[in-house]
């Protein structure tokens, strides 16, 4: 496994090791021991999967407040997405900054998004499946979101289009107005 730091401290690209031969390939998509060797100590408790039928579907930017905040390990198992993390930790020198990466079934990359970050993705193909692990169960009372097109964040989505959004995501507030109880260093 290869672990790559990003421009946002704590957000990491995980590249699983592929073992291939004439039959195809094999990879460990998750190994607690290998992550711990890389200094990542997270106990995941739930696996989630989403399917998006149409290119241009945008899910996010989502997060859960403390005490039920979630670390996520995200991968795309069918199709192609542009996956984004936004730093919500007050006092962080990267507060309000974002990192984005293409995840696909072909590149097999994963993105580790720690607590204190919002997460969202845009489908770049039709028929997309995304799987992710979380270290805390879904808690509707702590579920929050930020507008995908907040100009203060300035995410450079890779496609010029009006995305397909849920009603919840259409109504998400700007970062300045969003409830947020994350502090850097906690």
C-alpha cells in the first residue's frame, strides 16, 4: 500500500498494491494493520455504497458534527468521480481549503478523509458506484452540509454544468452560515 499526503493535513491518498497475473489481479482494499503501519489508526464500523445513474450527479458537501463526526475511506468501484474534501477545522491554516482527486475503478485509488472535513463528489460518467467506510454510524441529528458551489471555498469542479442535486444539497448553507463544531488540534 502506498500512502500519499495531500495539501490538506490528514487527507491522504491510499493506493492499494495490485498483484496481477494472467488471470487478472488481486488487491487488499482495506487492511487495518497496513494503515496502522502508515500511522493511520482508525476503527471503521460501517460500509456504505451509493449508486448514481447519471453523469453530473453531485453528492455533498456532507459531514457529521462532533461527537459523531466521521472519518471516511472512499473509493469508486464503477465509473469515475471527482472526490473532494474541505477543511472545516477552525484555527487550521487550511480552513476552508479543498483538495480534489479523480477516483475510478481503473485507478483503484482511495481517499482518506478525517473528522473535521466535509466530503462530496461529482460523477464524471454514468452508472457510478462509490463505496466508503466510516468510523462512526450515521447520526441524522449530527448530519450537516455545505453548498457545493460556495464561492469562498471555490472548488474547481472539472465539468461546466448544472449538477444533479438532492433537495438537501440544493438547500445547503454557505460555509460562513453552516453549523460547525470542529477545532484544529482536537
